[in-house]
C-alpha cells in the first residue's frame, strides 16, 4: 500500500479561517442594514482574494446574504445558531447538512466525534452507497488507541488526560497493526503535529483506512474523520487534505 508518511499531509489550519470568518460576521452584524465589500475589507484588513473566498463560504453556508444593492447582511443560519431557543436542534441539523456535503466532496463516509465525560463519542456521521460507514465491530469508546478518531481526540488532551483514558480502557489488539504498547502510543501522540491529520491504516479494522482532523471549539474537544475501504487507500491523503481544508464550516457552526 503506497502511502506517504503522515507528516506529508496538509498543515492547513481551519481555526485561522474561522477566526477571520468571525471577524467578518461581527462586522456584518454590527452594521445591521448592510455592509459593502469595500467596508469589510477595510474593517477586517484582509486581502481581496481572501475576503472573497471567506464571503463565498459564508454565503454558501447561510451565515450572510446579499441585498439587492450588493451589501452583506446576516443570514438565516447565523440567526438560528445565534438564538438560545432551539439552538441545539438547529446546530444538529446544520452539522448534518455540512457532513452530507463533506461526504460528497471527499468521496468517503464522514464522522463528527467529541470527547465527552471522558469517553469517545461519534455524535453524527454521513455515509451512503458510494461511501460506506466503517463497521463498528468494537465499540469506538474502548478502541481510541486504534482509531483515527480516538487518536485525534486523545491527542488534544494533556498527558494526564491521555493516561487517565488509557487506564480505563485496555489497549486490545484489534488487528496486526494495532499499537498495544502505551509508551509507544503516548510517544506517537506527543509527536503528532496538531495541524496534520491523524491516520489509521487498518489499525482498527482490517480492510478500512481512516483519517481525522481536530475540531476544537473552546474547551470542547472534537474531530472530523473519514473512512475508506482499503482498496481506496491511495485516496486517503488527498481525502484527508480536502477534509482538513473543508473543516472550517463545521468549526464555525460549533463556535457561534
């Protein structure tokens, strides 16, 4: 299986895009009746091409909309996610739409996972006939040491948090590639760059490869992941790169 090392994957940081997007949204909301592209460029101090890309994403996701004269005002998505009433339902619905779109963009099943109360939880996912979901043959909560999801989430904890999790969940050998030595796993987690996707090359399940990228909003630890049948392993790095570069809308939804 010809796969490059994990370090060759994209180091794109969706958090940077989200911070810029939040500045744009704050400016749009502050103006109320509408703000022009020129005014936005002056206020947020962004090059025209970067601002155009951000505005395109924000329009597509429904965070802003344009008036008849071309000015930008807040969109329906921002209104729904910014409301205390019904926010959780609106967030779940928005995330599902985004995951469905990501599935089609990367050509793989896509998963949203969170680390909640000391456990790995896959909270939402999008799959289909051409993008089958991984068979959860071992509960994801007890197999964090073997899955891309689990390793991405553990990688966002401090050393004590990682050790606490591993002390509660035995590192069982799921395939011949599974890391079962705690020292080895902790070393790999410590050396994993925060901006590079974590890979699972048949460590959780024979016949499946996965990748995960961190999605952390505030103190909440989360990640986006994808899975592919091993016969499509040659697409893993490209798919992980696209997932990473398309993660900003998910992170933005969680941040607002």
